[in-house]
C-alpha cells in the first residue's frame, strides 16, 4: 500500500521537474551609461622641471709647478678676490733654481764686460794699423757671444722667478670656491685641479631634460624660475645653451638658461623649478574614467547612435594627466564615448545565453555533451563531482573575454543581448 505522504512528495517533485524544460531566456536590460562627445580643445602644455643655479663661468685652478702642499688658506664656500693666495707648495727647489739663474746672469755680465773691453782695444788698434784683421774679427765675435750669453742668462732668471711665484696659487678672478681637491702634505702635480672657482657675475639655471621636450616649442621663449626653498622668489630666464649630444649615462640633454637679474636669494647651488608653457594646440581630452583596455592596450567604448550599441576601440594615449587623458589617435571628432559605466558594457555579440555544443570534454564524448556539460552551459556547478571535473575546465575556457576590466559577477551571470548599453 502506498503511503499517502510519499505520494504527495512525489507529486511535488514531478511538478517541480516539469518546469525545468527549455524556456526562452529573458533579454538582458540595457545598462545606463554616460557618454560624451569627442571634441578638440585648445590645449596649453605646461612643463615643470627641477634644476639648480650655477655660475656661467667656472674655472679650474691648479698649480703650474709640481711640489708638496705646505699651506691651504681657503675652503669650499669662501669668497675670494682676484689675486688672493689660495694655497702654497714647498718653494725650496724653485728658490735654488732662482739663485742659480742669478749667478748665471752675473757671470754673463762679467764676460760681456771683458768682451767689450777687448773689442774696443782691437778697434782702436785697427784704426791705427797696429793689429790684424783676424784679431779684430775674433774680438768682435767674442763680444757678440757674450751679449747672447747674457740674454740667455736673463731669460733663465725670468723663468726661475716665475717658477718661484707659481708656488703660490692665486685666484684669477673674484668668485666663490665650489670645490677643493688638495690637502696639506699632498704632492700636487702641475695642471692638477686644486680648486674650482665660480666667478661672480652672470648666473645660469641648468636642467637635464629628455629630448622629447623639444617637440613642443615654448609660447614666448621665456621660462619662469621659482626657488624651491622660498616660492616667493621668482625670476625669468631664456635658453642660452643646449648640449649638442645626449649624455650616454643618463640619456638626457643638458640645457642652460640665462637668468635675467638673478635675485640675491638665488645663490649658487640653489634648487629651482622651471615652468614653461607651450603653444596652444587642439587636442582630444577625455576623463580618465573613459579609459579601459583590450588585448592591444588602451581602449574606449564608442557608441553607435543608430542602435545604441557600443564597440571597444583601441586608442593611442599621448599623455596621462591628473583627471584626464589626452588622445592622439583612435577617435574622430563628433563620436561619442562612454565616460561612466563602461564596466557594464559588452560588445554587440552573444555571450553565455547562447547554447554551444559541448566539444571540449574528451572524457564524455556524446553529441549533446555529458550530463555535467549540460549543467555547465547554464550555470557553474557547485558540486565538485568527479565526472564533471574535466567539464568545469571546459567551462572556464569557454567564458568570453571582452576587456581587461571584467564586469561584476552579478552582471556576468545574466544573459547578454546585442544591445548591451544605452546612452543617457
């Protein structure tokens, strides 16, 4: 005898299974998105770079003779005047050379006096006929040799005197010492840099920039300089020198700007900000929220006004800014792009709502697909059955990928129609 309660339960289950047959899927409702027309706007590019203040003329000071440094009188940051002594080396060798040169001059002078007296005697005897022509010529030759020897000795004396003066390193002009490379007791070689002197006078602002900055010419050729430590201190500058080659280490180009009437606060080594404005150019500027991506790179959703469908189109971004992006290629004037709600958009094509044959399962080879595959075509299985494990891998591979920014899971589980978005 059949239990009435079991009969009632079977009837309820049968009624439930009768509603599981194939039925028409409801069309996905159109998503509300915000669009914006593509227009060209005059864009003024502002360039800001950081550099420092340097002297226009910077001199490397060095000893002209070699020797051991005995005294160092100035240090980095000191201001010196032209002719001030900066350092000294041991002058013992140079003084000895000077004494030797002085002795040579005295000897040459004595020889010259003797040669002069001999020549005068031969000259008077020659006039009276009491000497020969040969003796006269020899006396004349001796006089000339003595004169030449004296000139040579005097030249050597001048060289020795200069060498002694070179033992003192003096400033060539008024300025500030910016570098020191010698110490007391060090043996300094001739022409070895001992100090670096930044001469007083004109000042330059030096920047290391990338060569792409020269693609946009300046609006008026002037650059505004602002002191980093005190933004109230400003000055104007104009380009003075551009390096002809790129630095192989940094890949930058050095640019020197001539500062007009530099303020006293802009001392040597001060950090400054240079601000330049380029000439206005028409550019396509859109909010950053309109940017998405595809397999090729940056992309945007473009609206088709005829049927209110959207398509993903690749674009080329010229520059990224704080709240917007500048597009150089990929969009035409007058088109409409989605600027808000792009994550809810999908291209105008079918998605999971379309029944697809279960061809990815090699374990369950049937025309209609295995039991687990039929269940996976509509929703992801929650039970991890052993027979449907390979079908779950097929289900993951069969998911469409329309953008690197995927839609929310609540929207991906609903069927998608050809009209995926509508503009507001």
